[in-house]
C-alpha cells in the first residue's frame, strides 16, 4: 500500500504516533538511544524536544504516513558548529514492525538526502549499532564505513554493542 512522506510538526496526533513507534522499536530490542522499558512520558519528552528543535530549523523530522498511521520516521540533524556548515547527520531511523521490508526506510532516507542537498549540505554522517543495526541498508544506499567503535552503548535489554560510523557525500542530482 502506498505511503506519503512529509516533514512533521508539533501536533498531538503526530507526537502520539512518534511515541508509539519509538516505544515499539525499543521493546523490540533495537538501539535508538533508549533502554527498555521506555516510559511513555520519556518518549513524549524526547519527541517534544525534537519537534521543538525542528520548529527552530535545527533539524527535520520526516514521517511516512499510511491511512493516518505513522509507519516510519527519520531525523536529519542540521545544527552543526560554524566550521561544519556543509554537514548533516541522519538519526532515529525507524519503521513500524508490521511495515518493514516494504521500502519505507529507503524512501525516508532518499527524502532526507534530497532535503539535505536542498539545505546546501554535501556530507552526511550517521552511526548504527553493530548488533542488529541497519548497516546493510546504509551500505545499499551508498554509505561508506569509516570504522567501528567497540562497546559504544548499552542495548535496550542490556549488554554492550559497538557502533559503526558511516559517511556519504551528496553530489548534484541527489
Ligand atoms: C532499519 C529499518 C529502519 C529498516 O526499515 P525498512 O522500512 O524495513 O527498510 P526497507 O524496507 O527500506 O529496506 C531497505 C533494504 O535494506 C535492507 N535492510 C533493512 N534493514 C536492515 C537491517 N537491519 N540490516 C540489514 N539490511 C537491512 C532490507 O533488506 C532492504 O534490502 P532489499 O531491498 O534488498 O530487501 C528497520 O529495520 C528498523 O526500524 N530497525 C530498528 C531501528 C534501527 O535499528 N534503526 C537504525 C538506527 S541507525
């Protein structure tokens, strides 16, 4: 079934949907900065802060919608120091469990790259967990592995995982 991608704003339906997606992802044991169980209040506080930053132009939070349900999201971080005006970072890429394997993350990433290029950014960076992260997706999308940092973070149910650092140059035609 088709889905639509758009930049997200602060409204209660969007915030609720983002919280559902984040809590589901963490409960599935996937590394997106939080430990399981993620309390609804903590998830709501995270997204309120993120959407406030988006309203200040410091980031873009993209959502993929299908029939009023948010089935995926990705964040493009734009707020970098004065000596890195050409750089942006991909973060918080998640697809609802029941909607995986249908190209949602690929489409979100393509749109994030298009918006980054539109913002004049020519270098994207990201990191993803060594255990259970999305390295395959990023490599398929042309990201280059810079290296791995071992024991970088705790997984949602405990135990350490490394992180893989990736980069991609954005050229004309992205
Ligand atoms: C990673 C994630 C966003 C992918 O979402 P998705 O919508 O299912 O991705 P797509 O359908 O666009 O998949 C695109 C391709 O990447 C591959 N891929 C997706 N997730 C992958 C993973 N975790 N590892 C390896 N390859 C992966 C798919 O197999 C697919 O390849 P194919 O077209 O050859 O079959 C989803 O698995 C997820 O939410 N994971 C939990 C959160 C997470 O780890 N996010 C990354 C944080 S950096």
